[in-house]
C-alpha cells in the first residue's frame, strides 16, 4: 500500500520502527479475490495488516522484543528484535515482514509515531479518498456493541487472538455464491426471463430463494466454500428448469433455458 510504504520505507522512527526495506512486502497488504465466470464476476479486496491482538502469538514468542502499549498498539522493538526471524513465523495473519538488510522483523505500527504527535488517524486512513478505513477509540464493551450493530467481524476468529482490526462485509471474502442466467425461446427470439422464481436446495432442503432480475440473472450469496452438491429449481410461466452443481469456489452455472412442461417444478 503506497501510503504505508511512503511513510516507512527509508524512514526511521526511533523507539517505534527502523527504516522499512523497499524490497520487502508492504506492512499493509491488499489481497484480491476474484470469483465467478463470464459476466458474473465479483472482485473483492481485503487489506491485511498487523491486528494488534490482545492475545498476540508474536508476543508469546518475542518476549521483551515486543511490547503492547496501554492503547493496545503492538510495537516490535527495532533494537531488541534484530535477528529474530522466528517472530515473523509466529504471526498467523502473515502480517510481519522480514527486513533482510537489517535482519529485523517489521510490521504496521498503527502509525503510533503520528498518533503520539497528535494525529487523529493513521496514514492509511488519512490518505484513503473513499473512506475505507476508520479508526475509533473505544473500550471493549463499546467496540463489541459497534461490531454487533454494524455486523463487523475479525479475521480467523477461531485463532482466538482477540484482534483489534475489524472488517465490514467480510462475508464477501469468506463465502461463495452460485449464480446463473435464465432464458426462454419466445417466438424466434431467445429472451432473458425476468421474475422467474429460483430456489436453491442443499441436501434435499430448500436453503434460499430469489427471482431473476431484468437480465435474467440470479445469485445466491453467503454460501459455505466446498459445501458440496446443490440443486437449482426454476419456475416461470414460460417454462421450468433445474440444474445441479458442486460448490467448491463460487460458480456461475451459465445460461439455463426454460422448457415448457405439463409437470410443474416444485420449489416449496
């Protein structure tokens, strides 16, 4: 991320961090996930940085080379941590990078050097024109209420590290979708079918339903990755159809043509 690299590459902040290497990976990584196929493609970006965990695995390994401030910010001591490559491996989020030249583990320090000078926000938030990042100063109870109210989640909660970085819309990164397009022969023309009833079945049970949009498209989101076999049932005045698929990653099943039938497709 340009703002993080601009702030830290070649710049030393005594007591906070040594100069970051231009050759090393940025302390804030922007991960990308592309799902789907054809015209139904979804791209999601996920910023990953030090989570400043309250139960940080790096602190259990690092000893006095890592400290946690009263405000929750985790700092890797730029002097005591030299030669400690084991600290890099301790982070399950891969948020600690290795500075080969200085033989030093480094991470995003929440721009503590700027906050201590009176800045209200770290560089990543200050420089983002779309307001992706938000920094708040809340106690644990207030943060838990904010997370509940806004549907915020943390990365890999099963790790039980009590991270201080929360995400909105994390479902887009962690879950999958099944989508398709519905068409029908109308006279001599193949038309997109609007408002077709589409039901999704898993293990013989209906788990979701929707209707096609103006382009004949439908999508079922927030499905669990690698969750196996699904069946799609479609019903409309122009005809009925069904399709089966196996969900690993997100899947676009393609165009489904409706067929007139005297046997209605049950979607209830």
